C-alpha cells in the first residue's frame, strides 16, 4: 500500500460545501482585495493566537520580510537565525540588505541553540529570529533573556507552528513579531499562498499595516517604501472556514506521532532522546521539549549515520539517503527537511565561513515521514513495517 507524505483530499472534501459557499460569497461581493473577509480572518486569528494584532499577508515569507521592514533593518545590521531551517528565514533577512548570521541548533529539538546565539552576537546585532521548526517552539525564555541583555528584537518564524504553545502561551505572541504561513502543507493550510504577521505592539502593528500597502498613508501619499503584501480576500474567506478546525488537526497529528513513537520503540528501532539505550538504536525519535505543545507539522526522525551505531557500512555512507530510497521504492512518501543548511547555500557563499556541526549533521540525518491528521493506523503500520524491513536487511 502506497502512503503519501501528505494528502489534503479528505480534509478539504469534509468541508467542500462550506468552501464553495465562501467562494460564492466573495465572487458575489466582488470584494477581492481587503474587506470584510480579511478583517474577520484577522480578528479570528487574534482570538485563536491570543495576540493583540494579526495582519493577513501574502505568504509566510512576506510576513518575515514585513516584520524586518517594520523594524527598519537594513545594510549594516545583523540578524541571527538558525542555519537549519527553510530558506525563507535567512532569505528574508538578506533581502532587506541586513546580514543573516547563522547559528547552530539543538540536536534533539532541531531548534536554535541559545548558547551558540550568544557566541555570535556582535555590536551590529539587532535581532534574533528563532524558528519553531516542525511545529514546536524554540527555547524562548533563553532567547528572550539574551535579547533583553543585549537589547535585541525577537522575531519568531512560526511558519510551521500555528497554534503551538510555549509554556502555555501561543507562539507568535511571545516576542516582537510572529510570522505564520498558510502554505498548503502547513497545519493550517490555505488554497495557495498566504501568511500572517502577529504582534502585541500597537506601533509595530501600525507600521506593518502601512508597509503591507506600499507604505501608503493616507491614500497615495508615501512616507515609507513598502510593498504589496496583502492576503487575498478569497484566501481569507476559505481560511475562515478552516481556522476553527486547527486544534483538531494538531490533536490528530499528535496522536499519530505518539503512535509512531510507540511502534518504533516496540520494534526496537528507536527511542526518544534521554531514554536508556537510545544511543544504540538506529533511529532517534522526535519528542516535545518540556513546556512545549507540539503541533507536529512534521514528524522527523534522525536516521543515524551507520558509523554512529556500530555498523560495518563504509565510512561516509548516508543511512538516511539509503532509507529514503528504500521508502520511495515502496511508495511511501518521505522528505528531507532540509538537505543543505543555509550557510552551505550557494547564494550565501560570500559570507564568512562558519562552523555549524549540528546543522550539518542534521542535514544528513533528518527524515520526515507522513503524519497528516487523516493518516490511518493501517497506513502508519505500513510505514513502520517498511522502515523495519530496511533495517532487517542491513
Ligand atoms: C513555510 C515556511 C516559510 C515560508 O512560508 P511561505 O508561506 O511558503 O512563504 C518560512 N519559514 C519556515 C520555517 C517555513 O517552514
């Protein structure tokens, strides 16, 4: 049985009539830019995310860019972000003319390592941009303590973590800005590109709203140079249908993640970090750090390189890549998020070389397998069996 990495069919079919009605409503109104659907979506998001301001934007990438623009960053400024993340995190920094300074991540949570952040602070550092990768929060207390000590802003890249909590608080509400994405593969997936910017600061919210519309205030008068970063009314209308369901999606993903962890442990293939004997098994299973409500945008294994688990496979061979090929051969969807850390990307080759050993290791070990809410137990059993077969052949 083939198992897709992600299927949106069931989720979208379940509400198909409500989506059709939303589409008809927007078509009927001819209000395609801003308007009531956008306002309603933004208000609903402030409630869901427990934050004062929510600003609908064109994508998660544009949410990041808009946050950086609202804070006025540019040439000469340095912003620290993890090297192990999706490209948009570092790309948005570079697009403002500021310099992205890459820091290393934690080998268990995959999130920004606060100790390494502190090492990379210079007198040009202006902000820290943690990413809540795969759906769980970075170590925000430690990051905010560093930011306070050095008078830095904090911008959360929460693109993969809409609805996740850190010590009871929604991510995106615990720093200067939160940036979210409704790319279709995110937990709250839209029907195209869309994003959201959140903040509790009235002044920053005002600035971001103006910059979202070409820096225009009042109409056709521009003191600032902004862009077109608006969310489509149609996206907002469709997301208004899906938003009330988000907690249910996360809960279903969490159940699927717990089942995988149980089954991989039972099969003797892996344990979570800190459990006795975890070092000796071929897989390190993902887990939520203390204080985190993980929303499992991805369920990401660490497939340890053979040398690390005492195999006789040749030095330098990548077990993860072999397992990926095996799963693909069996029709099981899986993906490597991400194979090249940002400091190794060609477009950043001109930056000073940096030593980021954990990011480099994770780029060779991370493998995400299907965890979407509608995944069935039978499909999960199939995935586990295919992985067990791979290690039995070794
Ligand atoms: C998806 C994602 C983004 C970008 O979001 P888009 O809506 O695709 O522009 C940024 N950062 C991270 C970590 C992401 O996963």
